[in-house]
């Protein structure tokens, strides 16, 4: 019995667009907590951290979609664009908090990017996300063509590890949480190297 069939049947009736307003709710909640003084003695750092963490979670969720279809038969491809754009939104918000509320002084921004490796890596990951966000629409898919569009969006396989490494480096001390996220990213990417003949569920490609 295909256990994924009832899940896929239910997912067909779920539109992707509600992810956008729902995905913005945590941002409002995080900012509200900061304004209410519920994020500790350094709310700016707390907001910055939580927004970045949400961005990393969404990147991992996006990476998980292909392995879920390939090895479990669960089809979530129609949600991948929304998840990717939300990841960009959170990481952009994370960056803006760092620029506007944390560093504030323009001359220090470039100095931090150049001198602090974890900021260099984080900025590189963000810059790689920009063309992906700008081309996450049907018009760009038509203009670029499916093959070139797919090649461009393989930048995700570079930026996701960079984002996880950024988190490992930014956390003070040796903590397991960022290591878990890095291992998760590496594991999800490694699953893409499994030969296609070992695919458990055959499913037609779905354009997202």
C-alpha cells in the first residue's frame, strides 16, 4: 500500500499562497517580543539571531522537499517557491537588523564583512540568494528556459551550507545546535547523490 497516496491527495487541495501570510507571522511576533522587552538584555541580538534561525530552518525545509518525494513519495514541490522566498525574506530581515540596529555605522559594516570570516560567509550566502529570489517567478522561468533556470537555482546547494557554516561560526563556544543544522544540510545534499535507480517512488516532475 502506498502510504504517501492519501497525503498527496490531501496536499493537492492545499494551495501554496497561504504560506506567504503565515510565514510572516513569526517576524511580527519576534519584533513584538523585542518591543515588549521579552528578549533579554540585548533584544537586537536576539531578534537578529531568531530571524537568521528562521531563515536557516526554511532553507533546510526547502532542501528536504526533493528527498521527501524521492524516498517517501510525498510531493511538496508546489510549496518550494514559497518556502524559498520566505527563507530569503527572513535572511534579508536578519541582515537589515544587523545593518540598521546592530552595526549602524556604515564605515564599520564593510570592515566587519572583510575582517570577520563568519560575516563574510553569511554575506556570501545572502548574495547567492538574491538572483534566486529575483528569478523565483514564472516570467523568469520562461525567459531563462527550464534548463538554465534549474542550473541557476542549484546555487541553493552552495548557499545552504554557507548559511549553516555561518551559524556554526557566529555562535560563541562549542554548541551542538548549529552542528546539527550543518549536519542536516550536508545530509540532505548527500541524499541527492544516491543513484536514481535506487529511487523508491516514481513521481512525475512538478513545476514550482
